[in-house]
C-alpha cells in the first residue's frame, strides 16, 4: 500500500476515534451526574452506575490506546527503511502511546479496586 493511501486510511480511522471520544465525553458527563446524585443521596446504586460507566469508558479508551500502539509499531517498521529522523520520531510516538496505554491500564485497575464508596474525580 502506498504511503498516501495508508495515511488516508489512518486519517479516516482517526475520524471514527474522534466520534468515539465525543460519546466518551457525553457518557462521562452522565457518569458524573450519577456521582453527583450519590454525593447528595448516598444511594449506592447511583455510585455503582457511575462507576460502571467510568469502567466502560476506560476500557474503550484503553482499546483506542492499544490501537495507537499497534500503529506506532507499524510506523517504526516503515521508518526502518526511511531516514534516521523518521525512525526517531516513530520511536518517540511509540513511547508516548505506551505511556498512555499504561496509564489507561492503571486507571482501570484503580477504578475496579476502589470499593471505598468515595467519589472519584478526574479519572481521565
């Protein structure tokens, strides 16, 4: 596949990811409204609904980051046949996406492990 065709395909896939992020924002706001209800009512069902939404959103974000790691690895393999600068940039992108992936995994673990009943702020 030519580079321009691959780039165009990746841009179209990224457009889909931006739509997914739009829905992530909407559902994060819904999760926050459940957490807000929990603060006032102490209804554990509201807290659990908010947590379930947050966990789902974190898993979706983790899958997106995993996709970007795969793309970064592909970019490194492509850059091997190009110049040294491209290979360095591709490696930097891989490191960046791996950090996001690790952060996403830790966020999922933290959300699953938290049974204290406290409201979690700024999980993303």
